[in-house]
């Protein structure tokens, strides 16, 4: 027997199936989830020291202890504890490089990516904190994490066109990462979105890979990390604290908090409110506000920008513009920018589609490009040259 069923072209939630079997009544509202799944152990996801290394900073960026420092990749030895004028060095190069270009050396000996640090820090990150990504100790200020969540488009349904698959599934970028709670950050590949343990592996791609790769294209000196979570047919109230998915969705952001800079929240929701009640549809703007507020509070970023998909206007069948689904949810989607601060809708017009309501590979990439452009236009993407 298949583990997922189709209702109106989308997956039937297992909660609905359980209700049908036990009570004989099909009910797809928010249900109690008891104690939920066992907590995921994230204690070793970032290495034995937790992955956050404090770079010792003395006068002018020299190590606090004042001892000699070995440049880790065959560079010159520097006596007296200073890194040349200002303390900067290029990883693997000779000492005495211009201040700020090379960053510094983390306690574990890994190269430190340039922090673009303010005057006076002599190349060291302003926070003194780094996270190891691909063997590089990246300053917190240069490790930008994107939280992205939503329904099946986020979960990963794109499987075509074949010519675009490599961009999402095999062609990695050394500055584009993903992090799933319970394992170390790795180079990003689809599927990037995490999921409930009860869900099978996503069949295709979502927007996560495109978000981090397109962000690197805009700001190549930074590292971008996907923190994704997707569930087929899920709607807003199921993501709220106390609902089915909030705890699972927030495990990765909470575990990496303090080690990265959170850049934005990206949301795919709206069209799936049809699986809830009339209150879910009519209360959509308020629900999105509650969800965003909870995420911002938990990651300690009260003004974190939010980008959400506008209605999937290229949808067909029951999703067509002017149909019942559109007429019910479209007005509520349009209220969200007024209900939530630092919030913008991202158009889905002309996006290539996989079927009657899922984006294909090219649609996902174009949406990610539009979302990041919106961030730039609003002054929210602060890392581009």
C-alpha cells in the first residue's frame, strides 16, 4: 500500500488517514501530536567544540597569548604573536598580508575566511565566533543561514526538465551548504528541505539549493546555509508552536543559532490552506504573523526579513485563477504584507510548472532569483558588494 494518497492533486496527510481508520470520519484539521518524535541529538553536529570557535584577539588582532603562530597551509612562521601589520594574513600564504584580507587562524588551526571586519579588529570576526564549513573556519558574520519552510513545493517535487537537474542535484558550490539536525553541515544538494520522519524521501527538488547558490552568485565572499523543512499538503496552523511541525522545523535553526547570521525566512504556503478549515483560510494572515513571530523569537532576530510566494497563478484545474481555491485564498495572501513586518510577496507569474500546481526545476530557480532580488531591492540583502 502506498504511504501517501492524493486529494485534489496533493498528498493526503497521515493524520487524516489515521482519523479515517479510527473514527470513520475524514478530518484534516490541526490534531494533537502528543509528545511528538524523540528529540534529535545535535551535540556533535559541529564537531567536539560545538563548531563555534572563539578567535583570540589581542592588540591589533594578535593572539592574546602573544605566542608564535604557524600559518596552517605552508605559509611563513611569524614570531612574536603578531600577524604582520594589522594582523591579517591570507590562508596558506606568507605573513604580513594586508590587514583584514585573510582573517586569522582559529584555535583548531583551520583557515579562517575573511570576515570583512570593521576597522580595529584587524581581520578577526567582530563576534570572535566561527563555524567550520567544508574545513574552513567561517566567521559567524560571513555564514548566512536561510530558514525556508512550507508545503510540497518546499518539500521537493520538481523532477524536470532533465537538462536542469544537475544544477539542483549534483553541481555543488563550495560556499553553498545545507544543515540537517543530527548531522554536520554539508555542501548543498537537493533535496535540501528536512521533513518529518514519517515522510519518504522527497522525489525531487525544492527552492533550497537555488536559494543558497544564487545567493553565493550575488555575494561570492560569503557562505550561505539552507535550513529547510517541507511537508506535502501542510498548511500554516500545522507549523505553529504546539502544532504538528513546529518543533521539527525549528530543530536545525535552534541548533545552529549563535554560530551563524540568520539572513531571511522563505515561505511556501497559501494554496494548501484548502486542506484546513474555513478559519484556516480566513485567518491566514494572522497565522503567518504568529508563525513568523515565533521563528523570529526563537532565533533572536525580531526583524528578520520574510519572503513568501504569492498565489501560484500558473496553476491549472482547480487552482486556476478565478476558481474557488484562488477566490478563497488570494485575498488573504494579499493581506500578509500588512499583517507582518519586513515581509514581501514574491510573484509566481510565468514560473515554469511541473504539473497543475508544482514548480519545476526552472520555476524553483527563477522564484529563488526573484526572492533574492526582492531582498536586494528592499535593502535586506546586505552582503553583495
